C-alpha cells in the first residue's frame, strides 16, 4: 500500500464545519445571525459564505478564526 499524505483541509472548510456544528447542537443551537453578531461578521456575508456563493476576505476569515479559536497561519 503506497504512503499517502493526508489531504489538507482548507481554512474555509474548517470554518464552514465549525458553523455547521454550532447550528446542529440541539441544546445550544445558534443561528447564522447569532454567529454573525458574536463574530462581528455581517449576516449576509456569513450566509453567502456558508452557501458557497462567496469567498472570505482575510479580515473576515480572521474574525471567524478568532471567534472559533482558530489560528490563521501560512502553510509550511
């Protein structure tokens, strides 16, 4: 069996997954609006990002990363 490197997950996919998880938790389900308010990202921007209709600016990605406790780092 050949050695395969693990596939890299993009920051955008990690952020979408984090948003999805917050929305799915039954006891503390958060709406996109609540996530937008808490993170400082406008709700329409967040909605279009989650739906795959837009990419994030670095500033917006940083706001979401800060909210979720992620760290934006360059690839090594």
